[in-house]
């Protein structure tokens, strides 16, 4: 399965007229946004989506969630297998499709959720769906980096949907990011990149488990002048660029509500790279970044043609786990157009890096680790 780097989160189509659903999905298809998340449990929106993709089902990679229900309130969670089955079969029927690409184990944010899903009939139900060809692969969704790492290390899950944006990445892993989406960000705890989140991304890259990103715009707060925790709001393009430059991220999903919003999202793919630079926003948040690469690309261009952000990303992954030197990250590193061994120590990058990363030393380290 090959996903476009920008995908569609269909949540905001809930409650919309069919014309809006059809226009948004039509624009997404036109622009190669083929990854679509449909977690909503209500039949009305799912039927409209089914109608909109009816003649183009195979052009989409759908995420459908096992355990997403609307029993007690609009959006609810169930771990009861019979209920999960009823809603998942309802999803297939509403969409008018015989299969879902990723059957997602829904909303696993705590040890209790982990236990409920992986030590119950829910995971067995997902495995049966896969065995019977009703889903092509098993995924899972989470907002908690510690729990998400445990999920991907089960060996059962082939894709992770995770909440990624620069504000969440600066929050301690024990904080519930959804509280910030509801109640606003607490800037006093946002002091640097949270190590647990970085480890999650690196683990996914190592295990070759792709991440699809939810909350790319922090529920809209990061692009809102009134709600952004940063000195100024980020742009949609900057948020997408940030998500796509994390290790393992395959597709950043955006909750578009119109063809115009689809076009606004994909515009970043052809935008001036300078307009996507998010470093100013991050730099103003505290001293916790000094020396750590955030893969922003601000240090480019390199006269030797090294993609410094990518080379450093693969180096960081290899430093976490030497096993990847001859596979995954190591392979990706070797496929880069230029390598640490091409560095001429001009220092141009170090003078531009806002986070004082010892880039020349990193390039030397990359040569020691990868051999080139
Ligand atoms: S070395 Fe610095 S400027 Fe370059 S990608 Fe990393 S953090 Fe950004
Ligand atoms: S010091 Fe090396 S990595 Fe940095 S810009 Fe110069 S050649 Fe490129």
C-alpha cells in the first residue's frame, strides 16, 4: 500500500451535506490524498463517504476503527467484541465496501486500554478479520507515546495512527494531549522535545511501522492566533512539514471540510521551502532543544549535497539501536544522495542551525556508524 504524504481525516465531514462530502473527497482524490481515516461511528456520514468513493474505492486506503461506537454519547469506545463487530460490520455496509485497508484498534491511551484490547477478544477479532481478508492489515491509534511504543512492540500492529505536532512533542509524555486541545496549552511545561515521543518515532522507523498523523494542526489551535502556544501561529504547511519530518511518518492527515481546504493543505508540497520553516516557533519555547536535531532542515543547503536532517534522523535511530545499521534506517541512509563522508567541514550548516547541533561531529559519527 502506498499512501500520499497528505491524507484526509474525515471527522469534519460528520454532519455535512452530501455535496460537501463529495466535493471534499473529489478534491482529495484529484490531489493524491488517498489515505483516509473514517473513525466516525455514525451511519449518516459513513454512507455519504461510501457514496462519494463508490466508483473509486480502490483509489483509497481506508482506516476503519474497531471499537469506535456512539453508544452513550456521540463518540464512544467499546471493548466488547460483539459491539465492536456490530459497528465494524456497519462500517463496511455503510461504506458499501467488502474490505477495509487498515482495521484500527481504537484509542489505546492507557495501560487499562492496552490490557482491554490486547488481552481480550478484540485483538483476536482483528486477527480474524485479517485472516478472512476483510481487513488488509491491523493498525492502532493512540495519543500516548509510552503506550504507543508498547503497542508497536507487540508485533501485531502494522501501522500506528498517532497525534503529532510540535506542541504535543514538547509536552511531557505523561500529560494528556487531548486536554490541551480542549482547554488550551500549558506553556510552562513545554520546554523541549519529549524523549519518549522521539523514542516512539525512532522505534517505529526501526520496526518499519509507518505512522499516520492525527491532530496535525493540534485541533486547529496551532494555526489560530488566539490559541497557539507559540509566539505566532504556525501555518498549515508548517504543521504538515513538521509532521512529515518526524521519523516513520508516512502521511499527515488533515481534517478538511471543503475542496478549498484540501487545496490549502496540498499547497505546501509546492511551496517555497522557506515558508515551511517552523524553527522560529520552536526556538522561542525554551532551552531544551540545544544540541538536539529536530530535523527541520534550516541548516540547508549543504555544498556537499548532504540532506543533513535526513542523515541525522537515520543516525539518531541507529544510535538508539545498532541493529538497524544494516537494515531499515541504515538502508535509507545509504540511499541518500550524499553522506557524512562527503562533508567538507565548511561549517555553513552549524552557523545556520538554531539549536546548536554539532553537525560536523554528527557527520563524522555517521561515517563511523554506517561506513560512509
Ligand atoms: S541540524 Fe539544526 S538546522 Fe539542521 S535539521 Fe537539525 S535542528 Fe534543523
Ligand atoms: S559542514 Fe559538512 S554537512 Fe555542514 S554544510 Fe558543510 S559540507 Fe555540509
